[in-house]
């Protein structure tokens, strides 16, 4: 078949992801779509997937996505006439340990909150649903009747048929060998059969997506691992409607197939597939059996389902699947190239999630922005450094296993670290810092006493709590230093810099040089794309400070709004400055010992900055505090960081100066009701809902993005409202994500939580939906669901009371 010279959208890859994007584009009326597949449809990874389809994802928006997928899979056959193999057989998840059971109980509570039917059942009930399973050693189980299974290849072909029926062209046997770009935009593809021009290109190339991305300078950080399951012959008692069963403590799952079992899993130490590049001829191919690698799964499976001891094992299937550095998939428009979208990296959940992901991608392409908060899967969460192949390979060995491993609260990934470090890394390490990682940056979470190792992870009160409390105490009663070097820092310069910021920011940005402004940046729905602290340094020079994880995202959002005629240049200067936050009632006294500059309340007003001497260095001091109370943030040229840090410690010895970490910082900001983007703030929350009205200036002369949406919502009932939750019980320790129960109904989840010295208990932030969003809270009794237990909390609109 000859290729057209032009298509509105070209999709590269005919697996389930590409076919779903094509199907949903056509459903939205974009029918001039060309899908190119180098082999045959499904011939990459899709054809050999096991086909488990579950609904629960870790958060509300992702669960909505997979729920939609199930609705689609259950009706697709009627629409296209092609069978999908969809069977709503339900799924049973079992727990071997009390801790795992607590995690499952949290899942039940969250499922109710997200509108997914889910029940806790006894081991005996689990055995009734899954008779070939051994249950005598189980602590408990849950039952999700809406889950199911599908035949991956049939499902993909059915989506392809649905797309074709609406006008999409699908051409097999065409490898896309290049991307045509003009003015930093993707405008077409190259193939041996000729070039095709397009307005939008979608990379759905599965495990080839990284190498295909490289052709156009786009970073798609994924890497393949060998991935296994066995297929058995017929087993008595195994029937087509036998539920899917997962035994995560044994790393294994089961699905019925032709009267036998498919049993596979996620071993703790996976085996990366070191094939680089992956040949385009790898079609309908598998890798060699590796029983040694499979042994841990097989041993666990023989224990759980003794029938395997005598069952015929027809094959051990080993097929590669791609995994990403954080175990989540990769969606969205590439920050490196306009009109170039990516939908890949499904981490062995591409069958379950492609239905929903395809729709979200189509909406994003058509609407110009995502239709809901997709930050967890957004391609802009990855910096360029994440494309390193050695790091990807090592991380893939770890992330595959995380699917079923017990995930402890605040558990840190271990591979490919340390990578991005502050100049103080070794010094802080020597002082007992226990590091966590954010966007590749090593950040001290807390400081351990000498000679003590990291306490074990736990679901209860953590071993580090007393050490963190001491850091909090220093912050509230003396002075503490927080190394916040990982902040993203973007320098915006040029004649039109102010006008650009005025268009993007809801607050008034035309302030005198030296002033700092806290502002949300909104999307057209009035949702918060980011919250920034902007320092005006001169008439046409602004230093933008934003969260450590948001460098690429915010750079992308701001730079894509620079018009061709604008005189405005944005530069990522994150690595040029360290940030040392000096916090506490003795912060001023400490700085006075190392600086001759006037830092009195008159000499440096709140929310102002100025350059000062510290020791022999020059730094920019900002009077501002994320943790609440008095404090200064010092923006220090990287090469002087060690000097400034040592000078502060030298001078702070008798003042009770302490090093403090992110756990203390986070808990104190929660106590003070400070919101964090990615937790309380995101594209689905408006400033009205988030209680950030103070940072919106509707009457500023300049128009800003999102203003119409805010005006329309003004005076209307709130969909949800951010509240503070104070635990009644000082012994209860929460971790975040727990459902909030008000008047007997689940109304939302905890977005952030920490230990509060002021309350002497945990304090949390979270959204209340429905009627509770429109009533005042100044001591409303409520509950949270903590590992299956109801724990009493008190809700406040403002806490601590002013
Ligand atoms: C053993 C195993 C079990 C699994 N079990 C499940 C499960 O139970 N449930 C679940 O949800 N998921 C499961 N998965 C994962 C699932 O198979 C994948 O996530 C999914 O198939 C990925 O689909 P895709 O469209 O992204 O990739 P693919 O199916 O690989 O499609 C990508 C396509 O792009 C084509 N392509 C690449 N480069 C080019 C180019 N330059 N030009 C033209 N075409 C190109 C390839 O030929 C390929 O066909 C499993 C995977 C494995 C390996």
C-alpha cells in the first residue's frame, strides 16, 4: 500500500497503545489518522501479555482512567463485531502477613472512595472463590468483582477495527526511520516507503519508544526486562470464570486460560534485557526460558496452588516488556519537541490501561492540554538525565519487582543513586543524614545519631520520629539549617519577561526589584499548573523558584507561552545556586554573627530579598519561611556553599543550631497549612478550592490564563475544599492517602501528613468533597481510615487558629 503524503496525525506503533490512541482520536472526530507498524499489529509486546485487567490504581484520576478502560472493553465487541476475550471474572488478592492485610484494607477503603466495588473477605471465602488455592496460611483477602481479563491480541485487533471503521488508516510493514522537524516542531516522518507530513506525531512504539524518541532528540526513559509466565494444561476445577488471583507476598498472579492456568509474577530482582538497540525485526518473538530466574515465582506458586506439582507445564514464556524509572507509564507532549506525543512505558499494565490512556492522549492532542491531572504519568516528570542507559537498566531490575513487593510508606528506591547531589552531600552524610531522592536529587530526610543505622520501614510510628522531633524543636525554639538546594530555579530575562509572567501568573507580578511574589500559574480550567515563588531581581530579570520535581514541567509550561515576537529568555539555573534555609527564632541572631548587613525587620521586610555578606561570600537572602515562623532562605552560588555552611555552623554552635531534613520541613509546613504542589495543588484544583484566594488578583490590569474559569466559579458551590485534619489520638501515626470519613461518608483523601509539635499529634491536609466542602469547619469531628481502623480527627478550615 502506498502511503499518503500527509495525515493530520501519524501514530508510530501498532500495539494496544497505538490502536487505542487511534480509536479514541477517531471517536473525537479526528479521522485523518495514519498508524504505521513496522511488523504486524500486536507483534511487539501486546500479543504475549497475560491479559489481567484490574481497576485499582494508586490515585483517583488514574483509577478513573482504568475504570473507563473496563467499560470500553466490556462493550467493544458489540461495537466492532470482533471478540476481545473480555470476561468480568473478578479478582481475589490475598495477604500472607498482617502488614499486607493492612495494605489491602487501605485499598478497600480507597476503592470505596474512588467508586470501585471492593470487599474484604476471609481466607475461607477466598478459598471458595478460588478452590485450587491453599488458604491455611493467609491473613486475609479482598475481592474486586468488577476486575477481569481479556485476550490482549484480540482486544488490540478490536480497537484497530473500531478505529478503521471510523476512517483511520493502518499500514503494517512500515518502519518509521526518522522524524522530520521544523522550528522545534515535529512535522512528519520518514520511511523507506516515503515521507509523510503531519501536524501531530504520537510515539506508541512500546519498548522501542526510547530508541525511536532519540531519533528526534526526545527522552523516553524506559528499558526492557525479561518477563515471565507459565501456561499449564487443563487442571480440574479451573473454569473460564475463575477469578484472577494475586498473591503479592509470593510475587505471583494467576489467570485461567483454556481450562488451565497462566501463572506469572514480579520477582524482587528482575533481569533487564540488555538489547540495545532492539531490532525492528523482533516481531512475534520471545526470549529463551530461564528457570533459574523463574524459580522464586515457581516455588511460591507450588506453595499457593499445590495442583501445579502435577499439572502439565506447557511452556515458560519469556517476553520483554518495558519499565520506567518510577514504575509509572509515560504520557504527554514531549518537552523537547512540539506536536510530538508519547504514550509508552506501561510497566506490564498496558493491556489494563491502554483503553483509558488512549482516551486521555486523544483528549490531550485535541484539547491542547490534558483533560485532568496526569502528573503521575506525565513525560515532563523526567529530566534529560533519566535517559542514561546504565541507570535505566539498574533501575528496571528494581522497579519490576515493586509491583508486588510490600511497599512501605516513604520507602525509597535504591538503584542509580546517589546521582544529583548538593555540595554538602558528603558533609551531611558524615553527620548522619539519611537521604531520600527526588527528581534524582539526594535530600536529607532526617539525621540519625552517630553509629545508628536506618530504622526499618513500618506502617506504624517510625523509628526516626524522635530524631525528627528534635529537628523540629530546634526550628521552633532555636535555629535549624535545611539544605534545599534541589529547588528548581528558572531565570526569566528580557524586555517582555514581566508581560509574560503577568499572562501566566494569577498574582500581581509588577512589583519592585527585590520583592518576592508567591503565585499560582493556572490552566484554562482554573487548575493550578504550578505554584511559584518569583523574585524580581531587576526591571527585566526574574528568578523563579519552584518545586524540585517540576523543573522540566514548569520550564515547558512557561517557555511554550513565549510568543515568537516576545523578548524573553528562560534558562534553567537550578545547578548554579544552593539554597540554605536558616529557620527559627534565632535565625536573625545567627546571621548577624556572620553578616554585617542589616537583617532587622526594617532592614529586610518579609517577602523581600537582598544581597548580603555571609563570611567571605556574597549570597542573596530572602526573608521567607516555608516551615512557618522567622527565617531566611539563602541563595548561595554553588561554589561558596561549603564556605557559607561552615561559617553558619561555626557561629551557631552556642545558639543550638541543628541540621534538619525534609521530614521535619514537610511536617512543619503542613502544621502551618502551607500547600505543596503535587500534593494539595495540581491541575484539578483551583485556588478557590485550595484556599489560595490571597494569591489571586482578579483586578490586576493584565489578563491571565485561567481568569475566566475563576470568575465563573466565583460564588458557586465548591466541588471540594482543602481542610486541616488534627488527629485526636497522639499515638496514631498516618502516612498519607488515607480516606477521610465525614458523617459516615468517604469524602476525600489525605494529601499530606506529618507530626506536629504544636498539636502533639499528626496533622494532615486533605480535600473534603460534596456538602462538606461548603460548610465551615472549625472543629468538625470526622474520621480517617488508617489501615482498616477508624481514627478520630478534627477538621478545621484554618489551623492553627490565627
Ligand atoms: C509476560 C508479560 C505479561 C504481561 N501481562 C500483562 C497483563 O496481564 N496485563 C496488562 O495490562 N499488561 C500485561 N503485560 C504488558 C503489556 O503486554 C504491555 O504493556 C503492552 O502490550 C504494551 O503495549 P504497547 O502498544 O505500548 O507496545 P507494543 O505492543 O510493543 O507495541 C509497540 C509497537 O510499535 C512498533 N514499532 C516500534 N518502533 C517502530 C517504528 N520505528 N516504526 C513502526 N513501528 C514501530 C512495534 O513493532 C510494536 O508492535 C504483559 C507483558 C508481558 C511481557
